[in-house]
C-alpha cells in the first residue's frame, strides 16, 4: 500500500493522492510518522461499501434462517431496549 506523509499532502495537495493511487487502490496518510488515514478512489470505496452491505445482508439472512429473530410491536421493542 502506498504511503503519503501529511507534509507531502500539505505541499502537493491532491496530486500527492493521485500519484499514490496510480500504483495502489488505497494509500495511507501518515502524520508525524504515525499512520492515521486511508484514502482511496471513489470506485474502490463504493466497492468496499457494497461488500459491507452484502455481508450485513448475509448475516441477517443467517439470523433469520437460524431463528435468531424477535417479532414484536414497536412499543415492545422500545421497552425491551430500555430494559437493557
């Protein structure tokens, strides 16, 4: 994964990000030698976001298939949450 220092980002701006992303789908931004942020192309972000949503859907389907569900009214649901 590519690295961009905060100083490079400050002096070179978006061109530093474009250069880093020309060789990798993601780049780490380091601040004072510590990795702090990750930047990526919007298409890669959308792909990762879609993967997250697919995983959540698969988890929900598994819960439904295993019977790990509760059917209740909104009021009963709120009361159960308040009791936690």
